[in-house]
C-alpha cells in the first residue's frame, strides 16, 4: 500500500531548499506542477499539494 510520502516523493525531489546567512529566509530552486509554495521562513519551506488541471 502506498502512503502519502510515497506519492509525494517524485514532486518533492524536484525542489531544492537551502539556507542563507544572517537569518534570511531559506532559498528555493526547482518546481513541481502539483506543489504550491504557501510560505517561506528562516528554517523551512511550506508547500501545499494539489492536483493540476
């Protein structure tokens, strides 16, 4: 049985998140058609999964 992480791994592997100096927000590169960035902080990136039409 496939769990939610198994379904998302393909899309998540297309996104790279990296830290920045001086407590700036994280940097992001890449994109996936079924992920939308809903927030960026100093330690994390927040993504929402949706089905593209």
